[in-house]
């Protein structure tokens, strides 16, 4: 197996484990076993656990989901997070704070996350300002929603119906998107 193929195998093995068990509940040994390699090789090819987690994260965290192309972007972004909660799929937004916290260089990781997320959200919502204030606010709302539904489980399906959550929280996000005064 080539180094690139082995690294891809490791990343493919890591994604479902991180999704099922979260960052803290997944060990390098678990990932190595699932990939059929040694823990030492996992570390050699991916670096730290936080770097492995970040490498396994999808490049576009729910920003291009087109299940509802006629839906306003605020609702579509919220729907993607709620749908992933309901299906148990990997949630980048909930894990992003852990990536920053666990990174060898948290300041660099924070800047990298901001550079990764804010311009993508700006493109989705059609913001073309230098400051990207609306996009930054939307990112903040999405991080909060993901933490509330995944990390803290404050908004469970038993607490609020998924459709009502999308309708209510989507309206908050859409209000920021539509506010051209920002």
C-alpha cells in the first residue's frame, strides 16, 4: 500500500469512529485497528489526534447541501445541522471548537477555522463585504446550534420537533442574512 492510500484508509476509518464516539471517545488505537494498521503508523501519517480529526473532517461542512434548493439559505444551513443530528452523521460544526482547543497551535487553528468557514458562509449567503460581518454572525449561530444539539444535547428531538427547530432557528439565521445594514 502506498503512503497516500494508507493515509486515506486511516482517514476513512477515523470518520465513522469520530462520528459515533466523538473526539474524546475515539482513540488512536481504535482508528488503527479499524484501518488495519499500527497506532504508530497512524501517528506517523497523520500527526496528533487533533490533526487527524481535522484531516478527517469534511472540507465543506454542510455548506453545499442542496436537498432543499428553493429554501432560503438560513433555513437550509440550519436544516443540514438538524438533519445530521437526526441521522447521527458527522457534525463538523459541533467538533470545530474541539479542533481548536486540541490543536498544537490553538491560535493558528482558530485563524485557520475562521479562514475556512467565514468565506464559505459568505459565498452561501451572498455577502461580498470585506468584513463579512453577516457571515461571521451566521458562523457563530451555527456553532451555537451545533453545540446545543450535539455536544450539550439541549435541543433534542424530544424537546423540540425537528421541523419546528428548523423553522425557528432558521428564521434567526435568515434574519442575519437578510440584514444588509451589517
